[in-house]
């Protein structure tokens, strides 16, 4: 009967979550799809992988579409025997992004049911957590892996909670399944932050175990937890092992260089400035409570640009003032946002009601997990503040393993995005269910806390202009005081509006919570009302940043790199930013496609029109010198920093087989580069460098068509007499990204250099079927010692790490199934035995 009592409400809530998910993303029902900048970049970069998959029914783990060539491990590659990913696909049955919202809602609902065993409170918690504005902002940007990973936070914590409540079997099963899914979602930074928070959880549990003298159960729980981690990692072995192997060769790994163009010391991993570039402002943290506390996003639509322009024009007294204004605004103005980050898409708004309830929970919730949630929230803030709290950040970078591999420390707020709603939920549950709290105490806390918060909001509303700057540091330095004051007033209007908004929601919540003090109204009606108010509050702010304007029709979604568009799409682009973002690149796409049709040979293209190292339009049509990826190969990034950060280096482009350069004067056109070295060539002379510094410095000084630079470690194997042979050649006969076949002809043994990116793992080279070593030439290219005569050379990429991972994955999954079944059978027999004894 007890189980049946929960069945219908739980099913009802799941149906409600489906309705809510599609109600928010209503364009999905009319056949539209969300257009996300990062996903557009992904589609361009992964196009060669997708085409290979269609043609061969399997994946290639190497693609030449971006940055000369790189593994596809972080470009959407699928792995063999990936059972966990198949489970994940079932859970994400609905179209994106509705599937992510559904996962957020249902995942936290599971946590609420496990923790409180009350579907009404679990429903409230689901809304409070899932509608955090930050999640909708990252969905709009296309950070799908991030929100996907976060969606598995709550059910994973549900499993961990059960483990430490001595519910070992189901705790083990839930922890293992949802940690596996979280890892498979593939955003290690989010999982890393969650485990930092779990460190505090572990300390709280250990202290509790010592006090209660339950060390044995703590030890058992921890052992199960460790086994869950090991199995979860094991079930993702192909993904993790390949990523680990790859990461050592990327910008996240160790550099062999000790110099750069600025003569700065090169760190292992990312440098501190890069890591902390996006650091949340300390005062900016208040926007978790007041959405426009420091403005919204840089392109905030609520910011009244027309009114601002009118005000500015009225204060312009001369043409000189007008020019000064335009120059100042172009270089310094950051829209409605006036925080300390270089830019933002919007605030990490948690909700006025959610934060208010979390503050009340500090007084109402007496359980030990309060200290975990408070500690984890504080940790979240300290991490997110980055360079604004440098002592702590530098300590983390220097002393915590892997911390220096992640950028955008403001993302650490995801911990608070989880802990604050959970604390709020436990607080309101205690308010109604904890009988140790007297009515007088609850009333006193409610009235006192409400009065302080509402009073503070009124002070902000009336005196905020005198309390805060309402301008950034750079605006204060570069914009005329008259203009700056107009901008400040406009921002203050937004600030006042959202301060009043927060005031109203806090006041309503306080009144609703006070009602039971005076009436006999049932608590469930209070919970439903607060749930509805939370939804109204968060929904309204979320829609500022992710709404119907983010959606495009099926045609533009399937191909966000069109070479032609309809008249209706052109008209729509005038008012729809998502459509405009795609339509505006059509002229460039036309040129790229025209080259492809006219010249089907294998070469690379360098696109100067679209920020070459931050675009994938070129990658969609061609093998590109540039691209868009957060983990480029380290040596390729070194090459960019040395030779492309300030100017265009044609000799380097030549050795990368750059046949066309996209540029424009009055029209867009493809500039042929007749001096490119081709797919491969023989060199007449070899120089040996003592270290990586010499390698990268010297390639800019040699004739790469005739000469090559190699590390001195290869010198013993490569002893050739300087020679010239104008009849020798290396010709590419067959191309696939992971399988290259060449025909060669040369009169004497020589070094052949290939315009393919060197990667030390997985590539094999054969000459007439016999495996030969691959050398690294010119800092980033492949080279072979080729004997005299006519030969067939074959490069294949078949990384052993994938198959090693597959074996570990299957073993781990088998162990998990066997252990789970064994534990369930043991528990069943144990219950039967107890039942027979009682009878």
C-alpha cells in the first residue's frame, strides 16, 4: 500500500515535468530547433566525423577538419561497447533542449524523494533547482555537455546520501549508475567541482561518525562509494583513457617550451590569467538574489538602447562630442552589465524565493547536512571569485591536482546552484515537519529575517545609486563623465526594477509562510503555492535569456552553414538574432563551397574573415588551419602563438599545405597560394635542434620545401647526405582522415615530410606493408625515412587506447551487474529469513 501511495503522484510529477519542459520550449512542438552558437561550432568541426560515420557505419578517431588535424575524442566520437551512453540516450529521449530540462527536474525529484520521501516537497525542490537561470543561459550558448553533466548531480547525490544512511545496496546502485552517466556526459570540470563539494560532505560524515561512534558504518559506506567510483570510471574507460592520453598533448598538458613571444614562464596546464579570466565579482554574487544587480548580459534586451541614445544625443553639443561618444562606446561600453567579468550572457540568478528560503533554512534546518551545504556554498563562491579572491585561488591552482587544467572559474557557481536549492528545500521541510521547532521560534525567525531582507532591499531601491558604481572600471576611465552618468542612470532603472521584483517575491513568500501561524490551512497548499511562485519567478527571468527567438526552422538547424537562403529567411534575419547569426555567413559559405566544387583535392584553407582560430564554417567545407576547440594540441597552439598572433606567416602556411586564403576587399574571394608545399615532399637538408625552443624558432627561418628541423633525439636514425633530386615525389593517392595512402619515387634514401599533424599515439606508418617509425619534423609535422625506389606508404590511425578501454568497460559493467544482482538476492533472502522467523 505504501508503494502504491507514491506511485500515482510520482507518475503525475513525471508527466508534469514533460509538460513543463515542452511548455518552456514550445517551438519544439512546431518543428523548430534551438540554435546554439557552440553547437554550430561543433557541427562545423565535427562535419568530417559525421560524414565518415554515415559512409562507413563507424567512427574515425582522427579528423583533419580543425587545426590541421586532431583526435575526435572531444568532438563527439562514439566508443565501442559504450553501454552507459546507450542508457543516457534513452534518458534523453525527448528532443534537446527539453531533454535537459526534463533530466534536471526528474533528477532532483529523485533526490527529494530519497531524502524526504514526500513528493510535494520533491516537486518544489525540482522547480527551485531546475529553473536556475544559469542553466538556461548555458543551454542558449550551446554548453550542452555542461548542463547534461549538472543534470546528473542530484540523482548521484541521492545515491551517496543513501550510502551514508546505511542503505548500502540501493545507494551503491544509484551512485554507480548516475556517476557513470555524469562522466559519460563529458564535462570533467563540473564533476571535479562536485567532488570538491563532496570532500566537505565526507568531513561532515566523518565527524558525525566519530561523535556517534559509528565508524564501522562510515567505513562500509565509504568502501561502497570507492567501489562505485572505480566501476563508474571503468565503465567510461575508453572515453577517459583516450581523453587522458590526449590531454597530455593539449593546451591542458605540459609544454616543452620554456619561452614564448612575451618571454613569460610557461606553466604546466593553463596559466593563471587564462584560468581566472572569467572570475565572478564578489559583489556580483548578489545577482543570485537580484537578477539585474549588476546588469544582465552584454546584449541585455531589457536595456533601453533607444532611450539611452536619445538621452546621449540630447547631451551632445558638437560633432567632436559625437565622435568622442562613438569612440568611447565602441571601445568601452558593455551594455547593461557592469560587473568585473570581461563579458557575460546573464546572471546566475537562483531565485528570490529560493535564496530567501535558504537563508531561513540556516535557522530552521538542524540536520548535520546544513554544515555541508553551507560549506559547499561558501567554497563555490570562493572558487568562482577567482582572481578577485586571489589568495584562495592561487592556493587551489598550486596545490590541488588538476585544478589548473580548467578555465572559467566562475563555473564553480554550479555547486551553489545545487546546494542553495537543496538547503532551501530542507529548510521549508523543517519549517512544517520539525516538531522540535516551536511556533514562537519559527515566527520570530520569519519576521526578523524578512524584516532585515526587505529593509535591505528598500535601501537598495531608494539609495542604490549612491551605494554602487553602475559602471565598469574601463568605462570609468574612458567614457566622458556626462555620458557615464546617463549610462549609470539607465542601469539604475534596471536595478530598481529587479530589486522591487525581488522585494515582492520575498514579501509574498513571507506572508504565505506566516499564514499557518494564524490559520489551520494545510501545509501542502502552502507548498503548492510556493512551488508556483518559484516557477513564476524563475521562468520570467529565464525567458530573458532563452526564449522563442533562440529557435530556427529545421533547414537552418540541420545545416547551419547554408550557401543560400530563402527570401523569408532573409526577412526573418532582420529581427531574429538566431537566424541572423546563420544567414550572415552565407556569402563566406558560398565562397568556401565554390572552392570545394572546383578543387576536390586535399589541401587546407585559412579563413581571415571569421576570426580564424574561433570559427568552424571553414571546417564544415574544408580542412582548416583554424577551428574552434577548448583543447587544441599544445604544439599547434604554440605555432599559433609564435607565428599567427600578430601577423600572417606565409612560409608556415605553405608547410601546412594551405592552398587558399579567404580574404576580402570589396568582395569576398579565395586567394590562391601557389607556393604551398603540397601534401608531402622530400627535403634535401636536415637540421637538428637541441630542444623544443630551437625547433619552433628555426622553422620560421628555413625553406620548408627543401629543409626540415628535427629534434636531435632523431639524429642517429636520420643520417642523409645533402642531395637534390628534382624527379623525386610523394603523391597522395587515397584520403580518409584515419587512412592515408601515398605513392613515392626517389633515387636515394631521403626524408619525406608530410603536411599532417604529428600525434605520438595511435598513428602507424608502413612502407610496402612494413611498419616504420614516424618522426616529428618542423615542430608539428610527420616525417618518414623513405628508401630509394618506388614505394607505397600507408598512415593509419587505430588507437590501442580505445580497445584497451573497451575491455575495461565490459569488465567493469559485468562486475557492476554481478555485484548488484548478488546484493539484491542477498537482501531478498535476508528479508525472507526475517519474515519466516517472525511468523
